[in-house]
């Protein structure tokens, strides 16, 4: 009898983390590797946020806190939702966890029964299906191809909803594609969901502040008829360059928030007290740097998209947000690299690219859509220029 649980056997390690770790190992071995796999801003955490953490340490704020967030942080989150999203919540409708992934995990563990279905539009962030599986649910993958901008077609959505559907996960701006839903598009999706009162919506808004060219962010909880069925997840990792601080949060129905706290009380207990103090400053302090950083990300996006589309065999859509592109490598399938290895899939492509050129990216099949690969451009322009030159050179060697 195996010591490992059956539920754990259903899932795989995070592919994005695996790629990043592989790049680290190759660098440590002296290889020249450029990692474009991690979804982590290269900017530092702003000084005012770091100073808030230092003050919290000096003030002795180093003890246990309330399980699902300090009153100060919950208040800051309530104020953030009101100011930025025109959403009214009370502090007992807010939960804080050790990162956005933790909040999503808690939500699924707290609500799913064996066989409950969760609609996951593909391409998806790699952890969604595995978290659902761990919680005993069934991920129902809904393909959203490049012809539809990697976004849900509302008429298709209707076909995926069954009596067993408990959740649908929406992610805008999207990881891995950078696709963003306009208010009009979200309202069209809402019309379908309004007819199915048993379906809850998990809105992953973690890239809310990383949008381009005046894109106006809109979240589905702003539709009043659905608000009581929406859990809106966000965090400080991306907008505030606080990935290592591990703070995510969500607001939604009190019943779900209370259940999440119960799960958390038996797992991690509270998130880091110091990280919570820093997050109060992040949400309440100056936001000026966010727009400046988005301008930098947009410059990188423009460069990467053009450079990719200049490569024969690669096609890349221009995303409205996040810091990823999701180009197609279908035009290279069937070719061989200089070692005679045939490129039969996107996995073959990214492996050969890493082995021959030292560029680490993530295959599209890891996100549920074969024939693509994800590049994170949350790195310096120098790195991106070197990486795109190497990708171009590598593709030219394929025959």
C-alpha cells in the first residue's frame, strides 16, 4: 500500500515553478540561461512598503494575528474595493491568505464535494485544475482558442454548465495569455450565469493593475445581480512586486469567507504579521509607481510581440494586460533541430530551445492548450533582447 494519498497522485508539480527551478539549476552549473518562465516582476518592492514592514518589526508586531487577516488589513482591502472597483464589502466579507494561490486553494477546499464540477477556461493558470482535483472536484476544461482571443464565447459557456457545476473561474487579465475581458464581454458572460443560480464565480483579478493603452478594468462582482455569487480574489504580488511576501486576499459571501477561515485555522493559521503590515501600506499608500511600471511593461510587450512575429513559424497576439505573451509555435512542428530531434509538440519545442539556446519558457500544453508557449516579459529589456535574438537564431536552425 502506497504512503502517498490518491488525491496527490491526481496532480502534477507546477510546470512554471519547475521551469524556473530548472533554469536556476542550469545557471548554478555554469550554463548561460535566460529564464522567461517566472511570473514575477523584476521591480523591487517600493521603499514605503519596506519601511512599513521594518516599522512593524521594530514595534513588535511579530505575534499571531487573527486567522484570516488583521483588522487593519481587512479595512484597507474594503477601502480598496470601494475606491477602485465601486464594490461595497464589510470586513467579515474579506479573507487574507498566504498568497492568491492559497486563497483559491482554501476556497475550493471549503466548498467542493466529490464530483462537483468547476469550469476552467483554457488556456488557464496551471494551478486551477490541480487545486480542484485536490479538493475532490472535477475540472471541466473549456477551450478558448486564439481565434476568439483566448476568451470565453458566452454561447459556448451555456453548453458547459450542468447541474453539477459549482464554480466557474474567470481570470482577467489572464495568465498565461494576457487577454483581458472588456466590461461588455463580462456582461455578456453574466447574462449566461444569471440563468444558473447554482453556479458561483471565482474572479481572479491578480493582474488588475497591469493593463495597457487605457484598458478599463472591470470585474464581474460589479454586476449587482451576481455579486452574492462572486468570490473576488486579488493580492499584492504583481502590482506591488511583493511575490515573496505571500499575501493574497478575497471578498465575497460571508458563508464562504467563514468557511475559508475554518480551513485556514487548521492549516497555516494566519499569514505573516509583517507581510500584512506591509500590505496595509501597499494598498493605502501612494499608487503612483503602478502606472509608471505598467508603461515599462508595455514597452517590453511591444518589443516582444514584434520580435516574435518577425520569426518564421511563430505567431503572437498582442495582449491587453499582465506580463505574458502566448505565441503559437505550430508553424515549427514537424521540423528538426541541429541534433536531429524532431519537434513534435510544444513540449519538444521548449525543451529543444532550452537545451540548444539556454532560453527557458513554458509549453502551452501546461496551460491546457497545445501548440503554444508562454513568455514572461517581467524581466529587463536587455534580457529580452538577448532572449529574442536567441529564439530567432534557434528557429532559423530548424529544418
